[in-house]
């Protein structure tokens, strides 16, 4: 029998992530960007001029996921 959700670390992490997204949403809506775009901007803030591949690695995403994010921000 599976553990109850409240006893699973993966659910706690998921719930925390959702709470963070809800907290940031009003600010991001005001700026007209999504949370993933916000993360890209933060990565670029660490080292301007990063390649898409470097941004993807920094955010633990695939380049094919980051490319459309960057294109929408141009």
C-alpha cells in the first residue's frame, strides 16, 4: 500500500513549488513574464551572455525547452 501523500517527500516538494509559484505570480504577471522566463533572466543575471545550452544546464532543463522561452523574450 502506498504511503499517504503527506508522508511523501516528493509531495512536500511539489506543494512547496506550487506555493512559491503562487507567491511569485502577481509580481511576474505585473512584469508580463512567466516563472520559467523569470528563471532565465536570473540565470542571465549571474553571467550575461550565457548560451542557451549553459542556461539550460544551470536550470536543469533541456535546451529544447529553453530555446522557446528565450525566443518569446526577444
